């Protein structure tokens, strides 16, 4: 709570400064000074002052002061105690001028809060600042955005990022690529390529989970760091808004570790990416994964987002390609997708129409996996759905099944014969990401309507400035072959794993 109070004061301070100025801001410097504190073991009282100095284009400077007292144990944030944003010819502050004054003030406060911190601390601080101010989702995301994501569809907003910001990031991504700061994807090999031929996909990450180290995207000495910080501030505001408005995802705004998963993305001519999903139930990552110890603050990918940075003359019609293809469900669901508490979604029950007057149409429903049901040794998995009332839970099997069933090949036919009791449910059952085994190659090729006939494809052209956002668990997607160099910036909003 101490950090939130401090950051809220800092944000309000910057709002006051911005609201009284008519000239473009060149420099905003905020200093925090602890004035008085007593022994923390005896119920301390602490007072600190925040002084903000602002220098405008007319060279005039103004200062604003706030003093605040709290009762309780107060610990000021670790260094730096001086946070600053300084303008230059290619600067995030100037790019902010194109935004509304409210968003401008919020983003400036967020950028200030990130100054001088490590990539991990900066992202946590950015989301904390965004979370302490009133959400402005109506400005950053269009009406219906939340409902689109929760129904398992992709939110697509063209021209979401202003042209000047797109241009700055496009120039930066090109400069960073030419500078050698990109590296190949771990799985950057085409399934149809000749032996040893790489699928030309590269990225410049903010964080490397394998090495537990900061990547070049978060390095202030590489490229146009301020442009990247400005984009991170904008995405922190989106993340804070989603944490408040999405169903049961409050920890999206938590300061969990290892969550600043943001990266530049580059596809060379001829590159593509096969169908996949971005996150899975821990039980599908390793046998008995739900029962294994987790590191404190462990997280998972919750929301996937991407902003294209391609040239304005990109055209799918003339053969540039590179579309992001989604395999969405033909029917929407009224039950939020992705997860129900600790239980992640692994499948669907397909919607049906009434065949006779006596039949009842059945709605599309996400299927969740509970891997901790009481049962015999190694038999603790049960699939279930939430009924349309949003509260009633209905199991798809009378008793738990073994975790090993989750790793069997054979697609829907094998899975539903083991995991689903009712033939009516089995006829509608479809796994989101069926396990891949040697037997998978023997299965018939799946068409555009999916294995169960309940899918439809939706292609998104990679036009510069377009935002794409979707649930990381429920929506399979792929990238079609690109015939020219393709750039984007992508990331994942994390939430904490339930324990």
C-alpha cells in the first residue's frame, strides 16, 4: 500500500503540473525527500515531500510541492528518488502531444516512474501507477472490447497507435535489427523446410526466462529507448484497465516477477508460423504439474497482444501476405473463456441448433480442467463446464481420469472416449490444442472448420498501427507466409497462478 500511495501522489502531482501549463513540456523532474520518521518498531510517523519542477518551451520554470503524512511503517521506494523525463527531437514526450491531455498526463507519470529502474522493476512500477489512476478504457479500447476478448474472439483495432508513434517504433525496430540485437526463435524452423533451413523469424526480447536476464528491448543504451518506454506506458494502462474489467483476472495488475514479456518481432520473406496457442494448463506441460511446487509469485500468460509496425503500403491484395490467422469458434459463448479460477480451459462443447420443435438449442461452452479432484492414485482430472447461469458447474465425467489421458494422440475421438461420459456431450467435444504424437501424422487433414466443424478462420492484415488482443489460452492462431519483411511488437500480460 505504501508504494501505491506514493505513486498516486506522484501521478496527481504531474496532473497538477500538466493542467496549468499551456506550453509544450520539455522537462519534468520530480524529487522525493523524506522529512521525518520515528522508530519503525514503535508505530512510526513518516512524512515526505514531493517537489515537481517543470520547464516549458518558453524557458519558464514552475514548481509544485506536496507534503503528506502517514501513520504506520513507511518505506520509501528504492532508488532512484529522482524521476525524470527529458525531451529530445525523437522523444516519447513529443509523441504524447498527439494524445488526449488525460492520457498524456497518465503516460508521462508512468514513464517518469519507470526512469532508472531495471526492466523488471520498471514494468511493475508502470502497471502500479496505471492501476492507481482511474481507468480510461473507453479511450484506449473501443466499446465491446471486453466482451470480445471474453467470448474467445480476437479484438482488432486498426490505427490504434498514432502514426507518429508507429513511425518512431518502425525506425527503432529497423535500427535495432540492423544493429544485430535480434535473435532467432527457439522453434524457428519450418516443418516443410529442407534440412537445416531456418524459418526466418527473429525477435528482440525484453526478458529471457531461460537466462533470467534483461534483454536488449529493455536496454536504455540501445536504439530509441524512449519510444519503447512510451509504448510500454500505454500498454501498462491497458493492462491495468483489463485487470478491473475482465472477469476474474485481478492479478493482471499485480507486481509479480518475470512478467515484462515484450519483444520486437521480425519475419523475413518466406517466413510463417504454424497453428498454436500461447498458454496451456500446467497439467498439459508436465504430468502432475498441478501438484508440483511453484516458485513464489509464479505467473502464466493471460492476454496476448500485438501491434503491427509495417510500412503504410503493405497490401495483402497485391501479395504481401503475412496475415495473422485466427481459428475462432463459429458461435460465441456467454461464459468467459480462458480460465475459471485455477482451472484453465482445454476444450469446447460445440453449439447446436434445435433439430425439431421439441429440441433445445445448446450454447457454445468452454470446458475447464480441474486436475486436483480426490480420486485414486494418479486419477485426479475432471473436465467440467459452467452452465449459462454463470454459477452451476457440471462435470463431464462421473469419476476422475488419469493425467496420462491428456497426453494421448488421436485428437478429439480418443480424448472424448476417455474424458467424457455422456454421448451427447462427446458429440460436441473438441480439444483446443490436441497433443502431437507420431499418431497425429496419420489423422486426416483438418480443414478450415476445424476437427469438430465448429471453427471459422479470421485473417487479420498486418497493417501498421493495428492492435490485436486475445485470450492466451482459448484462441488458436498462426501466421501465413509473408512475402516481404514484416515487423511488429508483441507481448503477453501475465496473471498469478492460483495455488
